[in-house]
């Protein structure tokens, strides 16, 4: 994904440069600079930061893990009971 443009024409390199500045100057010193970014640019920066994390970097509590497991199990159960879009679409057309 290196060098790919973001929505406002930003490249990953520019975002990496901003991150490097944040490390060098400290986040509190960067607050005025970050405030000058457009909302879209700030969202792109957040996205770049989030995407830079590995799963192991994001702490998950036992309660959160249990909830995720519950939701995954529910998704799998729903998937078993689901019908393909083509079949559903055909049934809906027949009802008209």
C-alpha cells in the first residue's frame, strides 16, 4: 500500500512524515498542526494509524473477547440458516 493516495491526495509517505513529526515533537506540540488538517485528512491519518497496528497491538479484555466470540457464533449460526441472494431475489419477484 506504500505510496497509495488517500482521499485528499495524501500519500502514505506524507502521513508517515506527519507520524514521524509527532514522535519527534511530542503529540502536544503537534496539536495546533493537526487542527489545521481538514476533517478528511484527520480521518485519513486515523485510518493510517489504525491500519499500522497488528491484532496483537490492540488490547482486548476478557469481557470484550467473550462478546466477540458470542457475535461470531451468532454470525456463523445465521449464515447456516441464510439463503443465497439469487434465491431471495427470485422469491421477492414472485410475490409482486
